[in-house]
C-alpha cells in the first residue's frame, strides 16, 4: 500500500522547464531486524494450518523493503516471491487472514492484500479501513502507509493535518519513514507552516541513517537550495550514491542530470543507462523518457 513512493508510488513535481524531480517519503524504522529464511519451520506451520509465522514474516518483509527504499511495485514482487518460494497459495493466506483478525499484523496484511489485489479482488476502501484499524493499534507499517494515503489522497480524501501528526509521531519514535515524511511536510507546508531549514535538517538526518529516500531528498535540497546553498556537486554525489544503492527515484534524477548536463558533463549514454535502471523498477516517467531518447 506503500504509495511511492506507497508508488509510495512516488511524488513527482515539475517546474516550468518540465524538469521532474521526485521526493519519496515513506520509509522505516532505524533499527530493524533482518529477515532470515526459516523455510523448514514455515512448512511445518503451514502443514498444521497455522499461518501466523507467515503473516509476521510478510509484514517484516514489507517493513524491511520499505526501509531499503524499494518502491511499491518492487515490494509487491518481493511479497509474491516470498509466497511462491514457500509454495503457498495467496488465496489461502487471504482466507486465513479473514478468520484470524486478532492482531495488528494480520489486520494490516489483509488490508495490504486488498490494496494490491493479492489473493482477492482489489478493494481500496476496505484496505484503507483495515490500515486505519491497524494504525490505531500502533502498527508502524500501517501508520507509514496511512500517512502517505492522507498525503496523496489515494482512496481517501487528503488530510494534511493527520498526515503531519502521523509523520511527527513516527519521527519522534525514530522511524526513518517518519523523519522523511516530516521533512516533506515542513518543506511544502503540509499540516504545518513551511520551514525549509527544518526540512533540510530532517532529510540530512535520514540520509545520515543511510536511508535511500533521505539521501535522494538531501540531494534534491542541494539541487534546489532548500534550507542550504545550491551545490550541484553534492547533488550529483548524493543522487549517484542513492542510485548505486538501488533507488529508482535517484536513478531517474541522476539520468536527468546526465541528459541536460546539469552540474556535470552531458552524457547521453549514461542518461539512457540510468533511465533504463529506473524504468526497470517501474518508474513510469523514466520509461517515457527512455522511449523518447531511444527514438531519437
């Protein structure tokens, strides 16, 4: 449900020169446990009809991938790959979730399945209702998704006040997603007054925590002079770092710099390379740019 971003699919903005830049918001907790495959144990639980361990690992997987900066489409692929690799039928998980709504992970994951049409038909309204319910139970992934839903108005009316409150709560809890979201809110005056300096500081903090979104957003601040002086060299370095680590948004931004020669030497081969990398991760704007450049 992570609209990217939760594409958080992403947020795109364009200026009068049709320059696109993306700001991703939704990402996760600073300290996060690694997911270690326990297929033998999982198979045993599945055989006994208990999918609770599968539910928890799927929610953890989503949590980790959000934290890594993966976009919505890629996260869905990771979820489907997990399900397939454990030889589980997605509809079976959906049915189990329907009958086991006894904790916030189960509530959230059922909403995620409805939002993405996994094992059931798409139902954004049900998805958001379940996300809200899980968020009220302090489920962090649900709170992250809900903040983005209120920011973007996907399936629900935009509510900037609630988006800001959720983002601040997550940031106060030292969740990187909340730190990024809060920076976004201060940058654009969403649910609060515009404060470019605070936005820059929050993006810097997220970047220092090695969050791809924070690294990309900090690069954007240096590109536009948001809370700091314009520094195209730092912009390039930050976009390149995030792009090399797999951020589709940074890959797009880096490609654009190469395409127009913004602060760096113009290089169409590198521009095409990075647009392709971004497009492979589902960035629709990158796909359009790639087609446009390849037709020339």
